[in-house]
C-alpha cells in the first residue's frame, strides 16, 4: 500500500474527512463508484485531468487494504 499512502489523504476539513486523492477533492469512493459503473482508468483520466493513473491504482489499493482490515462479527443462532 505504499502507493496509496503517498497519494491518499483524509482530513476533516476536506470532504468531511473522506479519503481523497492528495491535492484534490476527488474521493476514493467517487473513483471506485465510477469504476464499478464501467469507467476505465482512461475514462477517469479524461474526466479528471488532475488525476494520474497511479492515483486510480492507489484508490484500488486503499479500498482493498480497508476491506482486509474489516471484521465481521457473527452471532450463533
């Protein structure tokens, strides 16, 4: 997650603390949503010229790392 650490930041002053691409107001959530809707990295780079391909990769790495930390607590029936 070295790329994500360098490119993703979160501050309560920007987008209410949601993780964003450093130096932008583009949230990781927005990029993931666009990718889930079928956008490609090339599409995102065209839509948001301030992005770099490494930013999109960092968003994916960040999301994977957050899911890896997620704990699911089940209750026995």
